[in-house]
C-alpha cells in the first residue's frame, strides 16, 4: 500500500499550525517532533520533521512527496516543486529594514551599501530588478543585529509583527514579497500517491472553507424573505423554515468571514431579527 510522505518544519512558527491543520483534517499523529519520522494510524501518511531550509531540496529530490512550508522559502530556494494550496496561516513578509534614525524609505539608500540577509536569492532578484548594486552578506541567523555591530547598513529578513526589528532599533522600509504557509508537492507522484494527495487536499479545503465561513440563523417576516435571501451570499439558496408565530420564518445560510459585518448590517436594515452566528467545523462542497 502506498504511503504519502509529508514534511513539516520540526520546530519554529510553522510546526504548531501544521500539526493543528493535520488534526483538523482528522489525521492523528502517533508521536511528537523528537523523532525524524512518525506514522499515522488512520490515514495513509508518514510525517517527516525536517529543518525548514532543507524541505525544498527533499521535495525536489522526491524524498518527500508533499510539504507544508512558507512561500518565502519557495521563492528563495528556486527548486522544481509545485505549489498546490495556500493554507492561510503563518503570514509574513520578506522586507528591507534600516536603522530607525535614517529617515528615507527610498530603495536608493541601499545603493553601494552592505545588506545582511538570510534570503540572498530573493534579495538579489529584487535589487537587480531595481538596478541597485549592493554588497550582500549572507547570515544564517540573528540578521537583525548586523547593523548594530557594524556588519551592515541594513538588513533583508522575514517580518511578522515587526517587534524584533523595533527591539533592535530598526524599521521596515520596503516589502520584497509577502508569504504564507502553502502545501507543495514534488514534481512526480505515482498514481496511488496522487489519489491519496487528492483525498488529503479535499480535507484541507473543507477545513479552510469552514474557517472562512460562518453559519447564520435569523428570524424574518415572511414578506421580507425574498429581499433578505438576495442579500445572502449563499452556496445555492438559503433554508427557510416557518416559525410557530404566524407570518414569521427562520432563514439559515452561510456567510464569508471577510464580509461578515457588511452582510449583518444589510440584513438588519432589511428586517432580519434575532440573528445568531455559529462557527463551522468542516464545510464539504
């Protein structure tokens, strides 16, 4: 029987959210990250915990079949792998930053300067695009201290909240790329493994759709059913259930999280009352 081999980061910011996604997909991991390889009892999958920077090479070489990694790493490593699904978590950006006392945000500041980074390929592509010639110093960690010790005039690094930059007297100026966790696959998969991946991807999409949606219930006068139904961005059509009180019905539907308050305001204006919002665990469409 074929087993789908998936790689996830063995430590750091992606680890917890990757395991949570697997759990939400009903995939039960037998043991923890202290081991390189672990099995799954209820799904044909094997999990490998790897260093984040090694995962793209493992994918390209076919050592693992799929992986949960950051988009930023795909851009940086330039490997022959395919992105198949954005996952919506671990959002960040790769940005240039300079000492906070420097007032300009213009990228021309970096002309002829020294830049410390863990993302030399991403940085070089960006600088070449903007005709900036700079001296790139590659550092594997603690990039943010480089300006303070005189190693560089600025840095190019991954940024989430920006708190690390602030603590080190730096400020963000230019964003090179934005990033989030993605599911990527190797260039070649057997027919059997492709079938397993499709089942896994089906579960992922059901989980992601549920997280971005809310189940909504409301009471409406019968004469308002049509106009309120047109307001709802439903999958097919809303469910309408007559209430015990004559002239009233309950409408059930699904709304997107990003339009939540906009839709609620419209519903209230058009006569909806007693609106209830319920989280959705899974959503199969």
